[in-house]
C-alpha cells in the first residue's frame, strides 16, 4: 500500500499560504526545470546552442524533393531584367517555357537582353519603366499583361549598390536605396496584387541580400534598403497566405553577376572598387549567377518562404542569430581592413570609371567574364574588355 504522508499543523498552514513551495520534491515543476536551465554554466549553454546550431545547419542542407511545378506557359515579370541576375533569371524561366517580360530603365540594354534571352526559347516582352515611379510601373504591368496575360510570378530584382565609408554617404544615398530596393518592390507589388487576389493565386519573389540580414560596412545605404525589403517581404508572406499568394524572400550572399562595374563608389574610389570587385570574384566565397538563379527557381517551385544562397551566407546568418555580439565584433574588425576616407571623394563614380589595379586583374577573371556574359558591359566598352579577357586566359 502507498504510504500516506502526514504534515504537521504548522506545515499545513504554510502550504495553504504558499502552495507552490510544498510540491513533492520528487515531482519536477516547470519552475524547477527553468531554474535548472538558468543555473547551467556558460560551457553547458554554449554546448546547447552549438547543438541547436548544428541542427539548424542540417535543416538548411538537408535534401528536399521539389514539388513537380512547371513554369511552362506561366507569365513572369522581372524588374531589373536587362542585366545581371535578372537577365539570368529571364533566360532560365524562358528555357522552362515561361512567358517572360523584363523591365528596366535603359531601352538599349533591354533590346540586347531580349536578343540574348530569345536564344533560350522565345523572345521576352520588354517594357521600359522606372520602378520608383508608381505610374510608370502600373503602365508597364498593364502593357505586359495585355501582351502575355495576367502576371503569375513577379520577380522584384531591381536594386542599386552604393559603396563607400559612412561619412561619404548623404541622405540622398539612403533615400535612393530605399526608393529602388523597397519602394520599387512596393510599387510593382501594388500593381499586381489586385489581380492576384481576385484569382486567389500568384507568386511574389523579392530579391533581397545577405545585406538585408546582416549590416555590412561600406554598404550602409544598400543594407538599409535591403533590410526594409526583407522585413516587408516576410510580413507579406504571412498576410497574403490566406489569399493564395505565395511570397518568397531571397537573400543571396556574394554572386558573380558582373555587377561591380555598374555599382557606385565614393571615398577612395579605386581602392573601394578594388576590394569590392575582388571579394565578388573569389570562387570559395561566391556563387555564379547561373547557380543562384537555379536555386531561386527551385525555391519558387517549392514556394519557400525564404532562401539564403551560398554556404558562407548561411553560416553568417546562423552566427549572427546565435552569437550576435561575436558577429558584430568580427564585422567591426573587418571594417578596419577596408579603405579609410582620408583624401577620399564625396562624388560618386561607376566602378568601370574608377580605375582598377592591374596587379589584381588575375583575381577578377570570373567577374569580368560574368560582366560580358550578363550584359553588364556596354557595347562601346565590350571589344576592349573581351580582348583583355582573352589575354588573361592566355597567361600560363
């Protein structure tokens, strides 16, 4: 028979007043479990966090079977589609049978891009518009829908990169980054949303960046625009789910798109262009635009909520989540290695106009090739650039 415990009168009175303290010691309570966690030493907590981090890495890297979704016949609208990642996405969606419309501000770039994409299937629709202008983008969407039908997949890829020390950046630089990265996406989404809601289906893909997850020195305006886009995109994913609209936030790490030559530089412009272009070219730290585009298409096929591209970017996000203080200190240390602003310029230049140390050109071959391949090079400069690439390839 179970033994019956008898409490003294005084003990019963104490239990009536503070019953939680009188729980049987053999029965663990939530408070005791919490206390046990709080009493863990730092080493134990670190081990627990590392185990959680390892589980997170396994989750990110585990193989997933793609849902058999076809883009054949789907209408796809891509902003910033005339060059770089946008152009590569246009090629791959076209190869999958999609009906593609590409949008950009430069009509000549769009014409060259359309000729390029046509070799992968069909000729895309081209529309000239500035994403920061709501009226222009509404007109562009209407024009595209009149030619290929309601937009089923929207890719917000338009962006701007401004590089330089914080003290060289002005309010105008920050406003421009927000206008293009955030408000540009907002304008296109507002243009397609009524139709998607009425049809109870649609996909929106917002191309943010690792710079929309972690603040990067000498890219402050860029990070501000991308952080805004990331937050907006994540909130949209939750709010539009009930309307049958799927939203994917894409945060690539460093990609070899060929974009450094068209980025904007302040401060010691040649030095800034140098570190940025070299870091954008290193094979172990970067992925090709083609690989990034393939991952994006598969994420859209699965309707993923978020995609972080490249192992270094995934590790960076994990470290920033688990050890934000350590990550911040490492980034601050990296900032000390970047060019200072003594004698730098407050004017901004395109990368192609900044000058590049010839000694570093062997380290940037992959980016230079990507620039030619992905329409980042104007035909006026292309012959000279291609000749330089041929010479580089001939170096033993």
